[in-house]
């Protein structure tokens, strides 16, 4: 029998941004275990803002399993948090997602790498000599540095080994800023993978004494903030579409701006200013190939008969992908199909 390291991972009860938590259980198996073999486990919810000390037990319910290439005989066990009676805990936003196997989502997760309280490549108490411009998809030590690319490449390999549906990586507009893209079919798949990818990135950065900064506007001034654009579609949007349906869908998105912004990440007013490839937080617009719109239509969307996918550019880098998927699906489902 082989003794496996099972890293149980969950989201705590901190507001407005939950933190990732994890602890390891050792369990022996005669065969490579599957999700069905993962037992329920408990934790002290009074230490994670999820329970009071007088009734502190919360339950971890495994919902997804990933190989962990950074440890021998190890698996990452993504969990939902449940109450002792088996009902979803109030902090369990994954449980709010409408089940829809035909919903596809792709997240573009931007982030900064920080060391000694500032982005990698920023001098102490100041800014790089070269303003933003050459860093986006850049190459060369003076633009990229050395540690950053090493971390990004190692993280990519960890994600691929874990079976995460990684779509790509690139350096972003600001120095020290990077992005990875993840795609998934089904309501929760992409969101699950984003959380595990975040976990793997943060744990990897421990080795380099580097922090991951997910805040949407950590660097003030003429530097891009960090988003987590959500590309989404349903079977109807992909296969049927049509101008009438699209315009009705956009009308519903316009009606529900407040509900969307509420879960698109904290401090978004610092990022959604109408500048740096964003629309103002109090406006809703859509446009073809328009990265300054709230919703961007890809270049061939209209030509293809208002079919394909759409990009919501408002979610920010610190947003909870579960909540983002949940609100987008609720809005889509409120639109009758012609």
C-alpha cells in the first residue's frame, strides 16, 4: 500500500475576499485513489471566521481532485465547506452556482509578484525608469527580470501536471505583472481550476520569498490595474445567438450592474475608471473588439451572426470566480430565448 499526502484545500470566511486554507491528511491506498475515495474531514471553523468556538466544527466535502507534482505521492483535494448537518456553509459560494454543463468559462487571471513590499523590478521608494509599455509580452532582463519568469514557468508546469486546463501565460502591461488563462466546460470547472492555480502559485512563491498580490490596483498612478476578465458562453450563445437575443441579454446585464459589481472584486472603483482599458464602474457599455467596454464582443462575433462567446471585462483579479460565475449565469437565465 502507498501512503498518500492529501492536501485538503478550502476557502475561509473572510470578507470581502476569502483566503485559501489547506492541511494535509495521510492515508494509505492499494491503488491510485479517486475523488470517491476522499473522505469527509473537519476543521476548526473558529480559526477561519466560519464558526464560533463553542460550536467550531466545520466539514470539508471533497469536490475535485488534482495531482500534486510538487510532492511525492500527493494529491490536492479541493473542498466545499459544509455545516455539521451537511448543508452548505454560508461562505460556500460554490454551492450557489446553477448547474449547467453547457456553460463555458475562461478566466484571465492577472496578478503582481511582490518582494520587500513592492512589485518585482520596482526600485525602493520609486518607480522603474521605463514607464509601462515594453513590459506587455516583453522579453529581456531589463524588462522581465529573472525570478519572475522562473516562477511563472514553474507554475505553468505545476498546473499542467495537476490537469488544470491552462490556456496560456504572458507578462502584462505593468512591470512585475503577469497573467495566466484557464478555461473550463461546466458551471464550476474553470472556477475550481482558478482556485487551485492560485493555491499552487502562492505555495510556489514561498520558496522564492515572493508574495502574490491579487489586489486590483496595488500600484497607483499611470500603471494598469489587475483584472480577471471572464469569457463566457452557453450552448445557445454559441450555436444560435442572434441580434435580438444579444441585445436582450445586454439589457439584462445593464439592469444588473450593481449585482455584478458587488461580486466582481473589492476596490474595483480604483481600477474601473474609464482609463487603462476599462469602462467606468458606474457605466455599462458593450462593443466590438472594444477593450474599453464593460462587455467586449470578439472581432467576428457580429459577422458570425451574434454567436460565439462574450468577455466581461469588469471582474478584477481579487474576485471570487465562484461568485462571478454564479451572477453571470443568473443574469443569462433571466433572459427568455426567442
